[in-house]
């Protein structure tokens, strides 16, 4: 479902947040994303960049995506001057770890049965963000 009716009986396009299933839907994708990162060896490099305890990240990414997808803006209101791109500039992000992020998120969205067209649009947006966050060369080993 990509639209809803307003009280006046007009069609209204649903936001990506609504199409995700509101906060519970966003949270489910984020939980799956970190579960994959935590348990699958193919995401080991990405996992190693994160703190041992992923719970604060599970909450923070849920809050960020909730706002970014068009839902309540609480995450941004609590961090008035934060820019997600600048925040990642303090980290060393290789093409491999960026690729792992996008891969795990795409899998989480597919397994969560996000509408395929929305999933593809978001995958594209995440790929562009992750590519722009990449700031160290490809691993040599
Ligand atoms: C390019 C690949 C990426 C890598 C390697 C990466 C890595 C990280 C790391 C290491 C942290 C800090 C974790 C910790 O303190 O334990 C973090 C935090 C975070 N990242 Fe990323 N990230 C990537 C892409 C993204 C993208 C594309 C988004 C948004 C769509 C995002 C959203 C966030 C958020 C919301 C936080 C939590 C910020 C906070 O509450 O302090 N990241 N990321």
C-alpha cells in the first residue's frame, strides 16, 4: 500500500516511514541488521569497528531512520547540529566495510519484506551515502 485517504477523502501518498510499518517496522529492520552484523562472519570487519555492546546503536539507528524516513524527528531534536556524514568522518571507513554495511542493510530489508520498490530506492540511497563515507583505500591483504 503506497497511499492512504485523508479525512476529506483525497488520496495521500504514504511516507516511507509509514510504508515500513512505523517505528515497530523500522526497529525490526534495525534489529535484523545488527543481528546479521553480530553473527555473520562476512560482516566481521564492520562488526569490529563497533562497540561490544550494540544496544545503543540499535536504538540510535532506529531513531535516525525513523526521522530520515519521514517519521517523528526526536533523534534530530536531541542532536540539533548533528550531520550523519560528518559523524562518520572521524572513522576510518574502507570500501569493504562500507560494502558490508549496505549488504547487511539490504538483506535486513529483504528479509523484513519491505516493498521491493521501496527497498531498491533505499538500497540506492544507502549505497550513495556509504560510498560518500568511504575515506580510506581498499584493504590490502
Ligand atoms: C559506510 C558504512 C558505515 C560504517 C562502516 C559505519 C560505522 C559506524 C560506527 C563504527 C558507528 C559507531 C558505533 C559505536 O560507537 O559503537 C556508527 C554509528 C552510527 N551510524 Fe554508521 N556506519 C556506516 C554507514 C552508516 C549509514 C549509511 C547510516 C545511515 C543511514 C549510519 C548511521 C549511523 C548512526 C545513526 C549511528 C549512531 C550514532 C550515535 O548515536 O552516536 N551509518 N556507524
